[in-house]
C-alpha cells in the first residue's frame, strides 16, 4: 500500500521499491524517517518524543513563523524558539498522487497549538506536500495569507537532520564565499574555507545562497546527501557537539552529534512578508548525486 494513515502518522511506501519509505508524524508534520532502498537517511534521537509532548529531535521539523528566538518583533517575540508549526498537530489533507506517492498536510490558526496561536493571532494557511520519489524526498511548503486586512510576516525553515557516519570525516560543500552569521560568535563574515568541516559546536546561517548551488554532505570523499533548494535563500548548518548535546534532554545517545549534521534551508535572515491574499511556495529536495564542486 503506497499510503497508509494511522492515528498519529502517515507512511509512504514507494510502489517500485517497498524498502523506500517515508514516515510523517501528524504532530509538526515532521518527516521523522526516510529510508532510501532500506537505508535510513535522516537522524532521529533515540530520546525523540513522538507523542506530541515536544517537537521531534530529528527528522525534518518545520520552523514557522519565526526562526530562533525573536526579540524585536511585537508579535513574533512572544513565540518560543522556532515558532508554532513544529508544536502543532497538522491535518492530513490526503493523497495528491499515487506515484510518486505524494501527500499533503495542512495547518491554520483554527487547529494549530491554541496557546501559541493566542500569542500570535494571525491568519494563514500552510500546506506541506511530501513527495517520495524512487531516488529522492521532496518537501514543499505553501504559505497563504488568508487575512483580508493584515500582512503576514514570517520565517520558514526545513530543520533537516541528516544522518552521517562520523562528523569528523564529514564535509559540507558548496557554501564557500558566502556571507554567514555565526550564531555562536554573534558575528557576520564571509566563509573563505572551500568546504565546512566540523570539529566543535557549529551554528551558522549562510545567507542569500544562490539557488543553483547544490549543497552536498561528503563522507570520506563520497557525497552521501545532496540538497536542492527552491525559494529558500538561507542555509543553517548546525552541529551541537559535546556540551550542547548534554544540555538537550531529548538528544540521545549523548555522542549522537557524531552521527548527524543539520543542513537547514530556509528564509531566515529576514522575513517573508505577504500582503492579504498572497501566497509563497518553497521546497527542498534530498537525493544522491555525484560529487559536485561548483564555481564560486
Ligand atoms: C538550529 C539553530 O536551527 O536549531 C540552533 O541554529 C538551535 O541555534 C538548533 O540550537 C536547535 O534548536 P531546538 O529549539 O530544536 O533545540
């Protein structure tokens, strides 16, 4: 069966290969597993809560309407870190295509997390499409401003936790010569390194990255994840390393940071602003590809 719905999740199975699957939790519309020909591609903490008590630590949590903790905006600053989409139960809207299996989930203020909606009383409709290709996973978001009077101001980000063998053998490529904001140093600069390697906590927002730059995660010279973005100018690269992992109760095993790197396409260095009735669409595609070193 290509699409199965349970009370809490949707399971997609590719009709050409039953070991290619995606599992999407209705809570947060979080893709928490993507197996490509039997091999898991996403990192998920063994202590991740899948019962709706907390955003999922792993997979692809969705960040909306604010990235991080906002301190300036009158309304967005009332929300917790990363907003309300990952803490809300989304509605399963149904199947759009059977091959590749594609489903949609929706969220609006009428059924989003009530407590958080009271803090951020805006009108919107979100539709997430998840498409399971035989060689890729595509997640696409459409944000519609359903208000007739007010602008809708928001950040969006796919908080993608990628599974890797060993962070010390891993490089993230094709982001060099890009301006970044280092969230740990609280400084902006241009990354002159040809590739990113991680040997300590890293938390960077690469800004305005050309859409035709294909980001890759490379393990000992072999590309293990390739990432294409549409309408998502920024990319956050994050690894919590030793101390930060210790501080996160739902991050297990504690040395799990060795087996993950977050590469998070988003629109976060500034806000998308939609006039009443306007919509905005963006997507990420994860797949496997040959090694690509792009001209910078
Ligand atoms: C990343 C941020 O996107 O998410 C980090 O850049 C943050 O600063 C991380 O620590 C995890 O956030 P959270 O809220 O899921 O613990």
